[in-house]
């Protein structure tokens, strides 16, 4: 009975979360962290944790299609992962190879028309993994409804460093002018095919860092970030919907901030213009007073005093004239 109530509550909660989603992000980047810790917590082998994590990834792709997300980038294998024990690496490479082949042939990929593309320095990977990536790319090249980028042997700093070296070399060889190094020029060299700016970064497993994941497209775009506690195999649909709401709240906050900045700028301009007009009117009044020789209070007092002196003189002259006639 209690389980039934929980399931009904969960369905209602999911419905409410989804109902509140209005403008989902175009591009979501996911750091699938916690597979090994999940396996250790449940007394499993690390490879078992990766297998369950791969199942979660397939679920997430369904959810992305459900809300209309256009591009997803998965941080499947970083350059730092090469430091893991060799036996674990071999198991992970085997899992990647198996999943790439099976996913490229899966009904969901062809029904939902998902285009798969590999990112990163693939030449560092075993040939069997490279072949699997190329197979998945070839099998889905004609699709465009959802772009799925799988980051393998990927490192954000290495990516930017490689591009910087290429640009510096071309400038030194006079193949490129420094003035021609633009945003579009850098982006063209980062990847063979363009990717959208990242709107939302999701990281599972409790760590609050982005691990140099897509620094040009995520940090440069000030992407929203959602950190959550569950390990990747435990990541579920409510977590996903909450991540989307984090993006929307971030966007709403940004839009509000832009409006407030615009209003403040307009107010500053109005005050500035008012003061400028006030100063202009004051100077104009001063000029008008100067041109018409408008008398001051001192001038008026002086004039009255002079007139009184003239009056006294005329009175004295009149009295003298009257006495003379007598």
C-alpha cells in the first residue's frame, strides 16, 4: 500500500516538474560522475558500476527528447582517466566499444534520429574504440533531430592549447593575420563540425566542479550548472527535471538583471540629460541678462540717490531765483 502511494506521489511530482518547464536549454553537457563509488558502495566491481551508468545514460537521452533538447554532450572518458589501473581501463574500453556499437544499432537512435559524434583526442584510444566511434558516426550521419557528442580522451585545457598552437604556427608562417583570429576562427579549429554553446552543465556524484569540460562553450557562455548528490547510476528523472528548472531559473534571473541594468542606464541618461538642459537654461538666462543690461539692485539705489541730488539742486535754484525777484 505504501509503495503504491509513493508511486502515485512520484508520478504527480514528475508531472508538476515537467509542467513547469517552459524553455528547455538547447545544449546540455553531462559529467557522469560516481560510477565507481556507486559500485563500491554496493559491493560491485567498478565495471559493473560503469554498466549501470551506461543504462542511466540511455534513460537521459529519452528524457532529453521528451523535453525538446537539441544537443547533448557526455563526458565519457577524460584524459585524466588514463591514470586508472590498467585492468580497469581495459574493462572500460571494452564497455565503451560494446556500447558504441549497440547504441548505433539501437531502435531509439534511428527512431529518434540521433546523430552521434566523437569529441576529443581519439588517437590516444585503442583502435577498437576508435573503430566503434567511426561506426556510430557513419550509421547516424544522416540524422539531425538530436546531436549526441561523446567526449573521449577529452581534456578542455588540451583542447584550447592545441588550438592556440595551431593559430600561433599559422601566424608565424604568415598564413594567418593576428587580426583574423576571431571567435568563429577559434571555433572552426576546435572541432571539425560546430557545436552549440552549452546552456546547462549537469554533474552527478556530489563534486562541485566542472573539470575543464567544454571550457570554450560552457564557461564562455556562462552556462548554468547543476550539481547533485546521487551517483550517476542513481540519477533519475526528477533530478533531470530539477536540472532543467535550474537552467530556467538562471535564465530568468539573468533576464531580470538585464532589465534592471537597462532601467538603471535609462534613468542615468535621463538625469544626465536633465542636468545638461538645466545648465544650458541657466547659461541662457545669464546671457539674456547681460545683453539687455538689466539693472542690479546696486544700480537702482545709485540711480535713486542721483535723482534725489538733482531734485535738491533744482529746489535750491528755484528758491534763489524767487529771492532775487523780490
